[in-house]
C-alpha cells in the first residue's frame, strides 16, 4: 500500500456527533496539513452520541449506529469527499446499536459489537461493502459480547476491535483481529495495558494502531500502540494532555493521529496530535466547535 506515495493527497479529518449538555449533529473538519478547524454545513441526520465511524479514504466517510432521541440507531450517514455533502444510505445495520468502526479502504467498512435495544452487548460484526453501500453480517464474531470498545485497521490487511465492557460484566483488555482476505476472526495474545472501556482507536495504516484514553478504575491518559508487523503491544511515553474517556480519534496515515474531546469531570474540546513515527504528542491550537464526549472520528487521507 503506497503510504509513502507523494501523489497521495491527504485532505482532512472529521469529528461528528457527540454529547455535552445535549446530543449533537454537527461535524467539525480538521484540514491537513495546517490543522485548521471548520464546521461543515452538512450535519448528521439526527443529533446522536456513541456513533461508530470509518472511511473509504479518497471517496467518502461514514457515521453509523449510536443513540439519538429515538433510541439506538441502525442508519448510516455518508459524507462524500471532497464536497462534504451528506446522504443517508438505504441499507441499514441489522439492528440499532452502539458499536465501533474500522475500514479496509476501497473495499468495506465494519461495525463491531456494541449495545443494542434489547439491552445486551453484542459480538456480531456488520460489513458495509463500499461498491454499493450494502450491509451484510459476518459469520465470524468477536471473542466475547462487548460494548464501549475501540476500532482501527491496517487497511488491506486486517481490522482490530480492542477493549470494551463485556456481558460478564467487566472491562476487557482483549484485542480481536478481523483478517480481511476472508473476514476471519482471531484473538491476539497481545492485550491492552489494562481492562479498558470507552477508549478510542486510530491507525497509521501499514505501521501501527493506537488506543488512547478510556476508563479502568479511573480515567486514562495512556496510549497503547499495536505494531502491525507482529501484532505486538507497547505503551507510548507520550500521554494525552488530560486523562479522560469517551473520546474520538482519526489519523492521517504516515503523518499523525488526532485524539479529540472526551470527558472526565467535564467534557473537553481539545485535540491532541500524535506525530508519526516519533510518537510525540502536541496540542492543536484549533479546538472542537463545542466541548463534547461520545463523538466519532474518521479521515480522508487521499486515494491509496
């Protein structure tokens, strides 16, 4: 995958939905490489929180699942690049849920696990084929039923679902891997540093995935890194500016990842930036348009 291809033009990252004093429908855009923030005129179909997200880089981004005033959401909104116009897919998830998202660029997006209207964590994985935006369910499922987890992907190779809260009930440190060639599931021997729910995930595709923040016995500022070459986990010396959970993240593969919003005692509007490959952390001068938690992020990194 040509991550170093100079013809690839990364455009920007998007943070949508969330909750502060009320659920939100707005979408903020961080334009690369200046890291300036604008707010789209397009909005999500309804104000919603705990939404999953993924992108078909260079083509469109998607916000699916979550919770709005009517309950759990099965619909999927699509933001078409570069016009940033919003449509809603005719296909929906098989049931409304709070799930985590990741994608195999050019092929499909995936929404895994989550909580549904029956009141139970799920282990199922839904697949959205980009060719026609149609939804199917994988025969493979995650290693346990869980919610409040993180997703990220090594595009062209595999996607990962990490952490969450199981039906035990307990926080889990497990990392499930979905190998894209046949959509088969395996459970990594590597785990998160601790059982962790409400983390967020993003990836430097072809290199490593990053799982930031969350909650175990307290709010977390830690950033765990999963090297894709051998699926080994390390923990960065850099940490988030504030220990918090329920964040959103996205990445400009080959350049940097961004972790935004979240909550501890209050909700936050700040955006931390993790520069690749040094894994150093800085704070953007740009902030989200409002403080928010339970938001989702995805990015247009150009055509791979």
